[in-house]
């Protein structure tokens, strides 16, 4: 009976070690995936911000329009 208890105790300890290793691996994989998703979302927001920021384009168009008005001697 003593041998059975020792074997079960050894088995339980090894199983706990394996479970902890698996948990750590899963946690690391989840962290990596979360970081990847966060990077993708950030890049997406940066891209959207660039597309929505039309101030420079509007300024150029206003300058061109002013030149056209001057050339035609009219006010639009």
C-alpha cells in the first residue's frame, strides 16, 4: 500500500507540473495574439486618421481656387 501512495503522489506531482507548463504556454500564446491584434487595430486607426485628415488637400484646393479667381477676376 505504501508503494501505491508513493506512486500516486509522484504521478500527481508530475501532472501538476505538466498542467502548469501547459497553462504558461497558453498564457504566452494568448499574450502574443493580443499584442498582434492590438498592433493591427492601432495600424487601422492610424490609416483611418490619415484618410480623414484632409486639411492639407483642402488648403491646396483653396489656394488653387484663389489663383483661378484671380486669373478670371471673379469671386466664387
